[in-house]
């Protein structure tokens, strides 16, 4: 028998991991390569994001929102599939 997931907890976990992951990777790049305001791939998805200190905060907010929605969908889908089985 499979246990149901707590969807809100999973969504919050996904959001925090993705948001802070994006935040820290931005600072990692700034530390080793310096700030860059040129176009990057992820700025096409997250408006306002760039490899700058302000961009890292914008990426944190976008990442938390995006990860939260992704976690909601994954948790909901998992619970639906477990119930169907």
C-alpha cells in the first residue's frame, strides 16, 4: 500500500530547492566569472533574471513560484496515480 503525499509540503520543498538553487548558482557564477548582464537562456523564461545580485533575487522569487507549481502538479499527479492503482 502506498501512502499519499502531502501536496503542500512537497510543493513548498520543490519551490525552496529550485529557488535557492537558482539563487546560489547565480552567486557562484558571479563569484568566479563576475556579473554579466548579457542575454542568457534562463532569462528567456524568467523575466528580469540576469547574472547580477538583483537578478539573483528575481531568480529566487521566480524559482520559488515555479518550483511550487511544479511540486503541486507532481504531488497531485502522484496521489491520483496511487489512488487509481
